[in-house]
């Protein structure tokens, strides 16, 4: 997300650059001292396998300041630290958003930041969710002080369609400079109305003044059933570019529909079982930096992981245009899709023709191996070049048909691709650098992101009574061409 301030004059030079080399990747290990402890591991839904706990990262339009948000190790309170975008060292005093349960998205401004989080509503709030279930909320801070706070769910928000809470947001926050508008896309659980007790997702827009702005054809109250992945990126005008994975068998470009109706653009067929679809956008603590805009164009790139699709059958419960598929492979591979604008996929959509043997013939695969791939992300260097990254497990054990896998961590991979979706050179591999927060295009054209320097063990589940490790140091990595 987050490359709209790139200097356009860089684009031609970046697009013509050679492939990535070891010198392209620079690391700043343990450079950022945190005031509070942070647990860098988040257990996956259903399996408990380890994921990187997201640390949202953003840089101001003028390139003079950066911010990082992280959840306190107590799992309550979100801390936002300003840092120097050149040295990546802390500057100023950190801000604590008390009660926040998830660092769900971050936008940097020249005078502060906006944070998407979720928290319990104040005691005694009429029609609040039961049992202090958190609700999505957007904060704006200016010069270290709270400017406004806007609830994105709960009482008074799309009440006629049903009131919504967000025990796990697993979404993202973006901002359009040209429209002066924030967009938040996040998972919801309704507690009133026709979808009460069910998981879906919601897209909400907020003005610069902190006013919730319900926009016909852009806002949504409950879009994709049991949302299993979100990709979201700003556009010059609402609706913003949006993608969802759902529990009925597909990934949709749903900018036009804000849901999973079959007049949307079907990007991919995916096997869905027990509410899972293979964690295509990262699963728990994922759903960030999967969809990126090519600088000042209308074009986008999307990266995800997939087991492929064979043997297309009818989804009789959903009806015409909806399908079921079987997995082609046990492990997941990395795929990308290009869009000429926020509504239009480049090339064919995924088939909905029942009886088709190859349900993934439209997919542009970045990898084809037997390793399991996860944690896929994308960012753009400019108008004509992008970076796709993922992690791999060698000799994976995939116990669950539509969830993640476990095994020996084989490295993080970085692949340059051009604006036509073709790979440029070979992928660069690192065994001690990970992507654990937003990939941001800096003003000088580099792509930078946060991570925790640690031994990354993907061989077994976490949690279940184990004591989590915490840290008070954050690392930053940057890729350049």
C-alpha cells in the first residue's frame, strides 16, 4: 500500500534495473528500542501454528517521519512509536492506545498518525456487544495527542443490517490523500440481525474530520462469509480496491460488490473446508501488504498462496456461479494477479464452469515446488516493478486440507516482478530476515518493513500452555534495486 508519494521520476530507472542480489537487501538488526514488551508470535486459527504477529508500519507523505504500532505483550494496549525513517531509531515519546486488542492498521501523516484497532466499549454502553467483545475503532493522533476517535462497529453503525463486533479484526487501514478519506476493511461478527453469530467482513470509510461516511457502492456491513483473508489498497476515490477470500470456494476482487456476489471478479478457485481456505492472505495476523498499487498509476498487484484447484464441481448451496474444487497440491505455492484498475483483472477470471479439470489455469504462479509457501506479500518500487515475498517450509507436513503446514523453515524469499507479472531474475533467499509488518515504499524508492530478529521455528504449534517469548527490540529490513 503505501507508495503514493514515490517520486515518479524513479519509475523508469527502477523498472530497468537488474534482478535482486545479496547487496539489494539491507538489515538494521535490533535498531528500534521499544518502551514495552512485544510478543512476536501469533498462533494460527484452528492449528495453532506460528505466524508473525503483525506490526503495522507507515511513513508520512513528506518522508520525514515513520511510525510503528505493536500490541503490548499483555495482549491489551497498542503502542505507537515514532521513528526516524533514515536511521530507524526511536524519536519522541511513544503513544499508548489503552484497551486496544490488535494493531490492525496504521496510516502516517506529516503531523501524526491514524490507527485501526479494536477494543471493548465503555461499561454501560447501550446495545454494546455482550461480554466486552471488542469493536473496531479508528483513532487519529496529531502531534502526540488524540484528535478524534470513531467507532466502526457497535451501536449506531449500520444498525438496520445488524450490529457488529470484531473479536479478531484481521484487516487493514488505508488512506486516500486525494479524497482525504480513510478506508478500513476488517472481519466482523454480528450480534444482532440476520447474520447474528456469524463471521463476515465490513468496509467503512471515515473523513479527515473523523466522521463515519457511509458511501453507497463503497461501504459494506457484512460482505464475505467467514472472511478468510483481506487485501485492501487506497484509490483516488472510493470505493478503494478490495479483495476477499471466503468460505465457499473463491477469492474475489470485490471493489465493485464489497461482497462475494457472482458479479464480482473471481480471482481464484480455492478449496474451502471447515471455514478455512488455506490462509491465502496469511491467516491470523495477516491481511496486510498483499495488494499494492503501482505508484501513480491505476494498476495493482496482488500476491497470495494457494494449493491450486482441480475438478470443479457445483456449490449447490450457493447456486449458479459458485463452485467447489479439490486441491492440486498438498503444500501451497505463491501466485500473483494483476489489475489494470481497481475493478478489472488482467487476463481471464477463475473458471466457474462445472466439470472443468483445471480450475487454476488462469493463475500466474511465482513458485512451483513441493515446499509449502506462506506469508506472501507484495509491494511496488514504482510504476513498473514490484517485490513479492514469502516464506517456505521444506518437506512440509500438511495435516489440514485447508489450513497451514508445519516443518523446517527453509527461508524467506524475495522475487522481483515487472508490471506485466513476469519474474525478473531469480528469487533472493534469506534465513534470518522475515516480513512481519507492512512493506512500505520509502521516498527514495526502497521498500522497507519491520521484523523481529529471532529463530523462526515452523515445526510445531505454539500456545497451548507454553510461555511466550517477548522482546523490546525491533529490526527493519529494506530492499532496493
